[in-house]
C-alpha cells in the first residue's frame, strides 16, 4: 500500500503566507464573527485566514484532503 507521505512528501505546510514572521497566529474576536465564517486550513488561500476555495486545487494537485474550518451560529 502507499502511505500519504509516499504520494507527495511535504516539508512544510505553509508555502507562502507571512514567511517573514516566526509564527503566523490569528486572533479573532467572537463578537466580530457573522452568522458563518470559513477559515482556511490548507495555507493556500489568497484571503488567509479566510478560505477562498484554493484547497480544491491543492487537493487535486497533491492527493491531499484538507478543507476549511466553518464557524457558524446555530440556526
Ligand atoms: Fe485553504 Fe479553503 S483555501 S481551506
């Protein structure tokens, strides 16, 4: 069988976002959230920390299966 590491080895998860900083952390005030906010977890979004759908291309190119974190209020 083939493990995910054998499919496409990656040394880092963040290829381009704020690479001049030692650590990328995001602070969000819960009061500022709308009814639904979608956060990127693939580190490929041009609107990071928000998801722009780039995870789809990343998954197709690499065989990965990452997706966003969806924060929403109860209906
Ligand atoms: Fe990164 Fe959607 S663009 S999770």
